C-alpha cells in the first residue's frame, strides 16, 4: 500500500512539474508575442492614415489662387496616402484665423493647414496682436512659389522698360496697386524706394487683386506690384506689360522678362512661398509619412502641369528648406520696419 501511495505521489509530482514546464515554455515564447505586438504597431504607423480622411484647412477664400493650388495638391496627396483629402476654407486675417484656431489641435496628422510665408511677417506689425509664427507649427513642404513682379498697362508710354521706370520714378510719384500693406506686394515697393530713391506709392486695392487689376486697366494707378499668377492672364491677353520679376531666375511664363538682378546687378527676390504644415508635436513616424507623401505629390509630373496651368511654379522644399524661405523673407521685412511704419 505504501508502495502504491508512493507511486501515486510521484505521478502527481510529475504531472505538476510537466504543467509548470508548460507554463515555462509559454513564458519563453512571450518575447515573440511582444515582437508581434511591436510589428503590429509599426504596421499601424506605416499604414497611416489607414483610409481615414484628412482635412486640409485653407485660410483663404474659395477660388483664390492659394485655394486652387491646394485643391490640386490635395488630389495628388490623397493618391499618395490612399485616402480622401477634404479642403475646407476658413478665411480671415490673411490666414491667421485658421492658424490660431488650429494651433493646438491634436497633431495626429489628420488635420493639415495651408501656409504662405508672407503670413509670418504680420506678427511684426504693431497693429496686430500676433506673437505666434511658423515656429509654432510643423512644416511639411513648400509646394509652389508665386514670383513677385511689376506690370504696367500695355499702352504705357511714359516708361516701357524697368530702367525707364526707375528713372521716371526718381523724379515723379508713381502709384502702385498692392493687395495689402505688409505683404510682398508692398514690401518690394518700400525696398525699391529705400535702395534707389524712387517715389513709388503703394495703393491698397479695395477688394484684393482683381480690383487692383481693374484699377490699372482703368488708369486709376500707374502700376501693379503683384505675383505673376495674379496678372498672367492679362499679360497673355496683351492688356498688361510685365517690366521685371523679382526672382533668382526668369519666370517660366515670361521668359523674355528680365529679373531685377539682371537689370540692376544685385539680387532682390520676393515671392509668396506656399505649402503645407500641421500642428506641432506629432508622432515622428506620422510626420515622416506626411513629409514623404507631400514630396511625392508635389513632384508628380501631373501635379506640376496642373499647377503650371494656374500660373504658378512648383518649387518643392523640405521642411528645413521651407523654413529658410520664411526666415529670409522675415529678415527683409525687419530691415524695412521704419519704412513700413512698424
């Protein structure tokens, strides 16, 4: 009996040990399960946005050139991310309404913002109350640049070249339509006056660029200072004549129009650089996915052709390159604070 009992006890012990051994075996495979969890997490990130729609907020009116450029971009970005990009217009204060509204939005990548580098100038205007700037956001890419230019009426006889215009403007007041004070349209005027001693006087168009075009064609102002895209259709219709562009190279739309540097021997570059950003502090993996997708969308040949049809030039810059453009423009504005009355 004792022997029987001993055998039974031994069998029970063996059973218990084998069960514990099984648990131990399960623990040994646990790291593999952990690795699978990690892989699932990485797969989730790599799949961003996993079909979930993304909103692109444009702080300008529907139909404006910034809005039209963003809608073209949204189509190609959606293809890159395999999702829908919905463009929502929330205009106001030259884009600042949308900037301030979404600055502290969840940086999950599902909300993007259109940005123009000229918006960053406004915080230096004492009549505004903005302290925030591009540093408070995560830049993703520069999409396009819209080169600054000066144009006159096609039938203008007082000056037919930029050199003649400068000579004339040193002796006479010349009124120049601009979309707003503090933008690159007006800044180029103040820069010319400071450098060359000209007497250009900016005149703010009551209802934006379209009104400025009408003012020039109606003879109410002498010139327009505006981006190429805003006046290109009038140039192509021979109603306006471009005199100069403020860029490192000539505009692809006006290959016969010289740059300021070609004429004057020193650079003076102004433009509106437009691109995409998001609230700051997002997951680095998601941010990288968006940066890469933006690059692929912007440099897509089909996107480039569609943008060109708007009178815009594609000019891809990564976040660092885009930020550099912001700072270069801001430095020019700061050098003109006295002339701007700031």
